[in-house]
């Protein structure tokens, strides 16, 4: 049965798409004992759940796929308690936590910073172009969105490595298949990130600046007095989560797009000849290889999904990676095609929880691809390079992408 064989961190990590095709056709909603969740694979069913936040809560959106090790919990005790953020909250709490980010991440505001993003992207490519080869993740796809996030939030360059290791560790915890020691180390790195952000929060409380941290502090903890511990914990939690989500998923969007283009060289050749197709290519990459392949929801009452009864309190795993290749939604869904007319997909979710940073992520991906088309048109995948994907249920992208040109 599909339910017993589903293994998103093992057998179905590298290429889950044949499994999802079979699921959509034969058992589009099934219960996975491994995840203790109902798995939802078709576009229309995923869409309906995302657009009904009253029946399907987001409180458990990023829950671990298994229990954390005791050493991990001990490491967490040295930091701030986990609090809801705009991804893991509902209703009025969600609106309150999301609001401080909307002004600087609105399309008009993003348009204004596109020249600086392009300047940063060009400088990154120039730093390794003469080497005739590089790991594109380490040298380009990761630094570009991380540096952009640091600039928006007001993180000093010297603190960027701590922000990167801590935010990446957050997405590993409970999602990747880590050893006990590796998981505890990831927790410690995240706690170091928390304490770094806490320092920024306290300084911005005392002396606001023109950055996102100041916006969030002013909106979520108005006033001028000292912050309570609970206020500080909430601010640290939402800022850490947003920085992490913003740069990690954008890194994966860029890397997934380049990987898809180079694995389909006729598409890369077409893009080189017609760079005006870059926006199409970004949308197709988001559909074809979603950087967020799954997300959880929890039923707030007994519900029916595609004829299946789901009990109150049950978790559902919405599989964007499957829904984005639903044949009933997309003609020739399994084909990567940069000329495909853009249509709605779940690259940024849907409904009230649509990614608040979607405009910024799209802009960075478009700029990143355009600079590569212009500066490294001859790039190819390095011969013999085996692409390993992040062992995660929450994010999908290559750990490294070795290229030659």
C-alpha cells in the first residue's frame, strides 16, 4: 500500500514524483503511519485546505517529523522558548505577526531595491567567474539571498555567518534525519542565532534604525520601556524564522532553477537566446521543483477531504511537490518548459498564508538567472557530480551544485 511505503526522507527523497503520480491516480489522500499524518497530493484538495484556515489550522505547519532527542531539548533550554510566528499561527495572531513585514516586502518596495540586488549578484559571479568552475550553492545561490536579508534586517556583515548557520539549523531540526549529536549541534547553532538576534532587538528598542528589525520591534512591542521576557521571546522567534525562511527557500529556488535548466539543456539554450523568458523560467522552476515541497495543517474539526474522513485534531501533510505536477491542472505536468504560460502554483503556498516574501524571492531569482545568462552562458553541470538534496521534508534543494563553464 502507498501508506506503508511512503518515505519522504529516504526512498522518496531524490525523486518522489513517480510515487506522487501513482498516489494522485489511485489514493490521493492516504494516512502515513511514519508521519502520523494524512497525506494530500492533488492540486484541488491542497488548494481547498489552504483556503479554509478555520477548518485547517497552521499551528503545526513546521512540526518535526519525529520526536527530538533529549540532548537537543537540553540545548534548546539555553535559548528562548519557541513561540508562534506568522507561519505557525492563525486568525488575528497571524495577521498581527505578519503585518510588520508587509511594507518592506511589498512589490513596490522590492522594485526599489532590485538595482542593489543585481549589483550584489554581479559582484558574486565576478568573484568566481575566472575559476571556470564553482559550487553554485556555496558561491552564489546561498550568499545572494542571505546578504539581501541581512541588508533588509540590518544584520552586520560580521554576524551573517551566525545568522546563516543558525537559520539553516532551524530548518534541519526534526525534519532532517540527523544523528543525536548532529541534532544537538544544530540546536546549539540555532540558540546562538537567537541570542544574536536578541542583541539586535534590544539595541533597536533603545535606538531604532531604518531596518526590518526596528519595524518588527515597534509593531509587536510598542512603547519605550524595557521589553519583558515574553516580548523578547516573541520578537526573537519571529525574526529568526523570517530571516531563515527568506534566505533558505530563495537559495533553493535559484539552485533548483539552475539544476532544472542544465538537466534540460535545450531549455538552457532557449533561455540564453531569449532572456526575456527568465520570469517564465522562474515560475516554471517554482512549479516543477518546489523549494517548499510540503507543509502541515491540523484539522480543527472532523472534515472530509476527497471523500476521506479526517478526524478532529489529525495532522495533514499537504504535498506541494505533488500538487504542482497534477496532470488535471497542468498539461504535460512532468515536463520542464520555460515557455509554459505562467499559472498559479504552490511555490509560495496559497490563501492567507501565501508567503509574505514572495515578491522579493521572485525578484532575486529573476535577477540571479539573468546575471548567469549574461555572465556564464556556457555553464554546465560538472561531469561526474552527483547532486545530493537536503534531507528535509520542509525544504527541497541541492546541498551543492558543481558547475563548469
